[in-house]
């Protein structure tokens, strides 16, 4: 298989989504990154290697406003990043069946996309950040939440790395709106959730609650939750090996 080839897709605002893709046979894997993460990291590099070994297709991309995609970060919210995922999936849907590997916020976006696209046959969600911004708004102090709502913008936290990426309050409103309809249309897609028990960024209880609510609506839904020792990154050799087995697992 050749090295990944770049692609560009144009969003509704004329700004371009930048990604990389290899074309393979039998199966293709789409990696959707987490919040404030670029498309090429340890997980995506491991995935493209495993796909090459299997002659599968692979794809990853940067959302508009971040990484190598066009646009200004503060101009975009959750709904825009969902549009970006749709753009990419519309490109991939003519190929082999799709497995999405979604990391953190990318895990929730992957879930939402799987309810729309018949071509998605499997989900692997790593520390998925379900209803991420609404959960964040409830976790901070009343004073900070009020300041966020009043000013309209706030950084995720006080870490220096996050200071340059302020979030509009619209993120919270959209997160709540999408969560309200999260289980409205259930398409059975084989889903595995992998979440670290020591994750302090996206608490594992969110994944447990998601599975509980999902099975309450459809007790036969094909979902598995694996709560394992580890933090949000799940980057140790043992974690990578577990991740590899999940990806290579046959239906």
C-alpha cells in the first residue's frame, strides 16, 4: 500500500478540511481525533501501520479551525465539527465498510455518525466524551460558569496550552441539544468502548452511564464496555496492544 495521500474537502463556509487517506480493500478505518488534537498522533500512526499490514484503507483529518485545516478555531463549534465528519464520510461511503475509531470528543462524534451512515459497521470508542461541554459546564464553579455564559467565551481550563483556544457558550448549548436526541434513532452498530479507570479528563462514569441508558432503550444493542486501568491517553504498550487486538478483531 502506498503512503497516505492528502485530500481537501470544502465546508459550507468555503474553508477546507485537510486530511490523509490510503485506499485499501475489504475494510477502511476512519480515525476521528479528540478535542484540540491533530490528526497525526500515536493512535493514528499505529492505525495506519495496522491497516497497511492488512491492506485496509485508512483515513484521518483535522477539523476546520485546527491543525492543517482552514479557518479560525473560534468560528467553529460542535455542529461544525459534525459537518466535517459528514464531509469525510460522504467521501468514504463508496468504498469498503467503515470502522470508526473515535478518541475522546471524536468518540461521541463517531457515535452520532454511526446512527446516520449505513456504511459504518463498527465503532471503537476510546474514552468517549459524551455531552462533553455540558458536562464541563456543570463541573466548574458557579462563578466560572456564569462568567462563561455572560462573556460568551472561556478556555477549557487554566492550562497554558489551552489559553489560545477559547470556547464559546454555544458549545454548551449545542452539546446539550445533541445529547437530548442522542438515543432517538438507534441503528445497531457493533460498538466497543475502552475507558481508563484513572481518567480524570473524561470520567469513566460517563461511558458507564451511556451504556446503561443505551441498553435501557435497546437491551439487545451490540455494545461492550471495557473499563481498564489507565488514564485518558491509554498510551502504554499494554494499552496499545489491547487497542491493536480490538482493531484487528474479526466480526
